[in-house]
C-alpha cells in the first residue's frame, strides 16, 4: 500500500544490474514520407534486461504500448524459458505501476537464485503459507486459493488469468469460450471497496509456485519501507514513522 515512490524503474533496474543482468534499449519510431532523418519521431522505448544464462529476462515496457490490468498499464514484464534454443517464454509475470519496488525485486532475487526458472515443484499452499505467515487471512470461501490482508485492502488469488497473459502451456490457447481458462496467481491492492485499484500483478499459469511465494512473502511483510512520496489514495491508511 506504500506504492512505488515514483522510482519503480530505478529500484528494479538497479537490482538487475547488481545481479549482472545485461541491459539493452530497444527504440522504435516512425518516419513520415520525405521527412529528414533528424526529424524522426521516437514513439516507443523498451529496456530489456537479460540474465547471464539467457533463461530469464525483464522488460520495462511502460513507455511502450502496454496492455492493461484493470485499467492499469503494465510497467514491468518478467519472463523465463527452460532453454536458450527457443525464443518463446515458458511463463511471464506482469506488474503495474505502484507495485512496491521491494516486492518486485524480491521476486526477481528468487528468480535469479533459482537453478531452473521453469521447474514447477511446490503447490499453491506454498504461496498461501507465505502470506498467512505474515498475518494475512485465508479467504473463507476459497481457503485453498486466496488470501487477503486483514483490512481487505490487498488480495492474492489463484484464478483465471486475464487475456493476453503469455504462457507456454497449450491449454491457455485451446480453452473453449464456455470452459474455464488457465489458472494463475493474481494480486491487487484496493484502497477501499469499489475504489480504483492502486496496483495489480498477474502471474501466468506456469510461473513456479516458489517464485510466487517469494512475491507473497515480500508483499505481506510488515518490515518498514523508506518512502519520500506516498500514494494519495492510501496515505491515510499507512503507519508512518520518521526515518532513522
């Protein structure tokens, strides 16, 4: 609920650089007929970070033309693959602005440290245990698929993934209209019932549960974070103390 302090790119990019991930900037533009080269308009810019083994990458896509989660644009997209012979990701995770930078960097730390980023071992209980271990409550109606903050302002749910979420599981593409689609973890913060979401995060069906558990543990942590700027929609709900 503390937001990203307006520094989401810097916080995550700095962490990735510390991991030794390589950064590339992809710039795309448009040139009108008879327009001089120096007058070319740059429309989009994507910064791509790639791990040393080439199996995982993260893209800062906010300046691009991102798709939306609950009317919020995607800021970071994180993906992984099982080997470097394919250019397709086995799974992807998406984070909108105002997801606390600490939560994304903890997720990326777990991703960087895992040996095989696509191994799907642990079950959904690992995610729920990570959240409830910090005081979150299991949903009474879905105790094995959802947990929420005691104030009901943030939630984790294993539910049908939204459209356009990339995943290598073929079932995500073959489900009929009347069938339930692929299930993946979704997270969001809702400052008040019926209010616009502060942020949202989406994990495709094949994201390893242990990585989502790292996200859940960080999200539910009560450890204080340093902030200079607080979101207007939640500043009255935060416990604030002077920086030491």
